[in-house]
């Protein structure tokens, strides 16, 4: 039993390491880059399968020492690679200018492959040497990973990011102790003593080396700067910095002549995300709140009830109170941030976080809106980038449910008849975000049967633009009041019903009145052709393709290529590029690590067709399992209204119930038709009815929502856990093939996390489901023929 | 950073500087003769850390420590051209960094004031500028947010550190008819430049400029957006 616990702890370490490295690299560099490194580091999986298949004959005489030593080495390598990585002079920002950075990047890939390679070797070895217990090993492998996901997500709130590698190193050393327990007392003592090494680093963690180009690094070197507080959690490391030289007012009108109140910088993952405003009860010194485009809706008429989505440190909440709102619902995703604000900065902010007129809610913005029943005079969406719904970092998908067509429709439903939806986005050149929100509002209004043109008003400052969507048509008086406001503040008019061309682009001049011209096109019958021809993707995002931040079109590739290495690169959208580059790298590496070794397998009793079947079978399973898992996480984010809860519940449910499914295959003949039929029926049904179930259960308490989620996932996961052990049982006896298949499956699981978002971006989430089911079907047709009749003696 | 270099080496740097001006600056859209001449004269390699000296005249920004960079030569030239400096004018730079931009400004006008908030950078830059003969450039260690009111108002202000808003005191210290240039974007990734002008009646306007070859935003068969 201890051996199996060792396997479970090893799997827990592997999954925990993925999450922990994602966190660490999001802080020290940027999250896209973290995704890239970890995807490649996971190639260690593929490499372990290849290694075992090529060299397993050399380890046969070593018995249980192999996994114990691999786990010890894995544990130490986690510490060592982390230490080295924090000393490499790598800078993501310099990569396009400085070719040396590619060398450092390669070194990082290789470094982080080591722990994954060693830990995957432990599990691969178990499959190889305990072939009669495949189902049980797979159960502990999956259950361990599931528990690892939960434990790590919990640990992200308790431990500092710098302690995470040591924490996982402790876990891996614990695995070594269990794996080597049967080797005798000497080994037990040695392994127990070795456990002290990572414990020391847990108590005295290795430091993080945050890039000097991140906002926090710069802020802390300003004179008089002080780090006032820090909180850690799965949504990021929150730090509050006081510096007399730091000011934050990105939306301020150039006509503001006054003095800004003291503001404390709120940094999330070492980037400035928000600011806490000092408020001593004197509204007369807070007039800067009226110098932002976000003040526009209050100029139409008083707004008594306000909903702020993405409240951050509360600037918009303060603005609502400044404009005499009587009740404010403030929704913020990051609970750690809110905790910190309430406990340490309530007095500084003049009681804003405990104000009787303000209700603070920790929730994902869209999920909150879906579950909400009351209506508002104003719904305001602050620029959410830093606290985006997708910042869990679990699978760095850039999905966002706040800015979809369905989301806008929901916000409009929650408005009073004369209510206003106000959406502010940062201005980028060439324009993209604000055009997409404009297009999204137009289409949302149309789905409600409302004419868009008389209900929209778009105004622009130099750094941000605010779109107002009024549920009822704007009256001429209301338009006049807004125009006066814009004139007083030097905000540009980009659209209002009846706007004249000469009224646009007057204060903050662009080469052309892009916003005005685009708004006219989007409101015209030509809009589809305009979306098609615009150089960026500005077609509205939908719940089916919730990629608001996906602006890149591949047809602009040639422009990016021409500008590469220059300061402009205005068409480059780094997220898409990094994702594509990662996929390319992974495909290359898979060729080297998985396909090439096929030709060097020492044992070649199996026919080429059998090897080919293995390749198809296990690659299909690797892809399909993660396709479904990722798709379910996406669907449940809306229901559970929190990406971390969704990731935790979905991951843990999938892994644990798949493990139970695996146990069930113990004494069965190797046929996958049944499980694949089960998967197809359940996934097919759920995709049709899930939306209805979610709607019916939207008002349930979170605990009950989680229970319902587990119930919905369990049967599907149970069947999904069966094909892999059944496949391994079919090739039992062919040691090289078993080891190789383990590598294939691991590697394609990684590839799957890269492919799923690309599929969803292009064809929607339904295509991911269809692809997953097709892959399962293909797998069911490719199951390698058993070499011998399956043994019925390995009962559980 | 400013260390002695041999005569042969100096001649090589001069050739590189000439090539830099020809290919990277004049070859794009900087036409102001004064600016081109200033870029030819100032030895950029003495403003970068010794380990980056070999890359000093390449078409790229370079790190100078403290999370700061010396801008790409083209950006320095383009921003200087935007200021439209004439002899007798007075300029303020916020964010001295290596001192390179201040040295370029000093080639064009006599009164240059520059403020750096990070003390170590400011001291290094002041020493370097003095050593290279730019005694007239006045360097202050302090918070550039408040400008330098004792010497204002200024005909031109250049803010070399990307700002999340435009400080009101700087706008107040800009003369009517004056020009202010600000890069928008983080280190190594400047995408746009903002030119702020103050009309004689005190009205402030901004103009966003993309310092790159511009490509139409809409594909064939349609008018602009």
C-alpha cells in the first residue's frame, strides 16, 4: 500500500509543480511565458517514456530502488532548477532584440524538463514493472494528481510563491520514502533524513528574482517606496506599495488642474493593477473622479443603484458614491485583495470597504450577473485585464466571459428601463478593444430586438475609451449633456446618434478618425464585410468562443514579420504568437522524443502495425481526455462564478472519478467500446442540457453548486478513466511498448492543452467536444490486439 | 560607462554612427538636419554599459540598469524632431536615464534641464554629461512629476519614462505654443508616441503617432475603418 501512496504523492507533485511554476513565472516574468516554459518542460513526460523504453532492461535488476532514487532526484531537482532559473539573466521583453535570450530560454526548457522527467519516470516505471496492477497504479496516479491539484490550490493561499518549490520538493521526498520503504531499514533512515533537505528550504525559502522591467521592481526603487502589505492566493500575489513618487490616474482628463489625493499602488503578480485612494471624508478634494470618461453616465441623470464589475481597489465605487449613488454592488474576483483592503486599508480609504451603501462580492463578474436577480440604474465594467476571469493560470487560456455577446445581453437585462451599461477599455493603436466592445453591444441589443444606433455613445480620452449603452434611446437632452461633458473635459466624441464627421477626433488626434469611421461601419449593413476586412479580429466574442482578447489575424503575419526587431510591431498580439510558437516547438519535440525512438526500440517482437496502433491509441487518449477536461472547466467557470473553484472542482472530480473508473477495469477483458459509448452518450447529453441545469441551479449556494458539479462530472470521468488502463493491459508483456505508450500519452496530454484553445478560438467549444469524441472513437478502433488473454487473477 | 577608447576604436564608432544615421534614421522619416547632425555627433557608445558597447549603434533599445533603457536611436531622433527645437528655446527632460537624450537636445539648444528620480542613474548621467563637455545641461535628482518650476515655462518637454497619466504640473510648465513628447508603452515595447501641444490660448491637444511604417487597417475592397 505504501508503494501506491508513493505513486499518488509523485503524481500530486507533478500536477502541483505545473501550477506552482505557472504562479512563479507569472510573478517573475509574464503569464504567457510561464505557459510556454511549462508546456515544454512537460516534455519530460515524453522523454521519460522514451528513456524507459530504451533503457528499461538496465534497471530490471535494481527493483524498487529505481523509483525511490528517481523520486529523490526529482525532489532535489525541483530545488536546484528553481535556484538556477532565478539566477539566469533571462528577460522576456528583450527576446526580440537580443538573440542571447533564446539561449537562456532553451536552458530554461531543459532545466524544467528535469524534474518532470524524473517524476514521470517513477510512474512510468510502476506501469512497466507492475503490469499486473495497472488499474490500481492508474487509480493512485489519477487520484494523487486530483488531490495534488486541490492541495496546491489551497497551498497557494497559505505559502509564499517562493516557498512553493520547496513544498513540492517535500512532497516528492515523501513519495521517495514510501516508494523505498520496502527496501529495508537503511533505506528508510536515509530517505527520512533526506526529507530534511527540502524542509530546510521550506522554512528558509529561495528568493524570487522578479524581472527589473516589471512595475513592482521599478516602484520599489523609487525614493521613499515601501512595501506595505502582501497577500498570496491562486489568483495572484497581491502587494500594496506606498511611494510618494508613484501616481496612478490613467483616465484623467488633461484639463484636470487640481492635486491628486495620495494613492497606494496595488500590484498583482508584480504589475500595477489598481490603486487605493486616500479619502478623509472631504468630497471637495475628490473632484478628480469627475475628470474621467467613467464619470459620463452620471452626467445623463443621477444613478441611484450601481453595479461595478471588476471593482479592484474601488476607484469606480468611490466615484459612484461621489456621484451620490445610493446603493452600490461591487464585484471583485480576487478575494485575497478584498481581504487585504478590508483588514489593512479601510481607514486609509475612508471606510470604503465597509461603507453601508456598498456591498462587496467576491465573484467572477459574469457568473455574478447570471445569478443576480435585482436591477440597476448603471452597470459599469472597469478595465478588467489585471483581474480577468481567466487569471487562474491553470490552463493559460485567454478566455473571458465578461465581454461576450451573451454577457452584454445579460447586463442589459439587469438594467432598469432607463439604465446604462458603461464599458471602459484602454485605447490601443491601431484600435481594437473598443471597437470589439462596440460591436458586441450592437449585436447584444439586436438579440434583444432593440435598435442599436439611438442607444449608444462612445467617448474617448487619450488612454481609454468608454462606451455607454442605454436601454432606452438617448434623448436629445441627454446627448447634449454628454456632449457638454466631453467638451469640458476634452474627451473626443467617437459616436452618438446623429454625430457629424467633423465632431470626431478633435482633442486627441489620431491619423484618421478611426473610431468614428469604425462605429459607422459596425452600425451599417456592411458590418460583416467590415469585420472580415479589418486587420484585427473585432467580431464580437460569444460564450461559444469567449476570446475577447484574441485580436490577431494570421493574414497580418507578413506585417509582423516585416516589423520584427523594430519598435513598432503594432500588429503583433503576443498571446497568439506565443501559443502558436509553443505548439510548433511541442510538435517538433514530439517528433524527436516520441516518433524517432520508435525506430530504436530494442525489443521488437511487436509488428509495425501494433506499434502504429499504440501510437494512435495513446495519442488519441492523451488529446481527448484533456480536451474534455478543459472544456468542462470553461463551462463550469460560469456556473461556479470563480475560475479557481471551477478548476479545483473539475480537475479533482475528473481525476478522482477517472481513477475509480480505472479500478473498475481490473478484471475485465480489454475492450474499450463500452467506455467510449458511455463517454459519447454522457458528454453528448450534457452539452445539450448543461446550460439548462446551470440556469436552474444558478441561485443555489456555492456549496450545493459544487456538489451538483461533482455529480455532473462523476459519470463521465468514471468512463474516461477506463480506456488508458485497458490499453496498457492489451500490450501487457511488451515492456518497451508499455513504457513508450506512457510517454506518448503524457506528451499528447500536454499538446492537448495547447490545441484546445486554438480549436475553440477558430470553431468554438463545441468543436473541442466533437474532436474529443471523434478521438475517443478513433482510439476505440485502434486498440492494440492483446498479446495474450488478459489475466483474471489481478482482482482488487 | 564613459571610458576612454582608443583613436582607432573611436574612428570605428564614428563609422557606425554614420551608418546608424544613414540607415536607421534618415532612411526612415527623420528629415530634420539639426537632429541628424546631433545624432551624428553624440557618441552613443559612451552612454551604454561597457558590455553593450558593441551593440550601441544597432537598431534597438539597450538596458542601462534599474529597469530602464536607452531608447532605440530612431526613437530618440523621432522624438527630438517632434519637439521642433529652434535656437534659443528651453527644454525639460523628465527621466534622464543614461543622459543620451539630454546630450542630443544640448546639440540643438543651449538650455536643457533634465530630472532623474533614481539617484544612482542621475549621478552617473550628470558625471557622464560633464565629462563629455555638456556642462550646460542641468541635471536634478528628484521627482519629475512636478517639473522644474524655477526654470519654467519650457518650449519643449520630453518625458522619456512611459507614464500612466500626463502630470498636470508639466502641462502648466509648457509654454503656449510649446510641445511635449511622451512614449506610450513599456520598456522594449514602445508602440506609439504622443505629441502634446498647447495652443496660444492654452488649449491642450494630443496626437498619437505610430513611429512605424503604417499599413492600412482594412484590407482590399473597403474604405478605411
